[in-house]
């Protein structure tokens, strides 16, 4: 299957260059320098990583104390 001319599999041409994702520091021993991404359960039962194109959208949806990367 060939890729669309715009180079995006979904045909989208306006994807953000940067996204913000909910994450927190890993508290397990020997993992202190790592982050844990906070995935959510999707309506179809699968796992999804919510991402936001703007930080104010992340804080509006998840609260001002939500850690992020």
C-alpha cells in the first residue's frame, strides 16, 4: 500500500509538531529517571494515550496539577 502524497497515513495535513501528554515520574526503584505515560481505557476496550496540541487544553481537561511531558 502506497502512502498518500502528503506523507501522512491518515491523510491529515495539519498535525501539530508538538503534543503534550499526561505523564508522571516513575517511582519504582532503579527507574527514577523515567516517566510513566498515563494511558486511558478507550470506549472499545483498548488503551489510548491522550495527547493535546496545547498545554491549556491539557490542563482544562485534566486539571492544573496534572503532570505532563
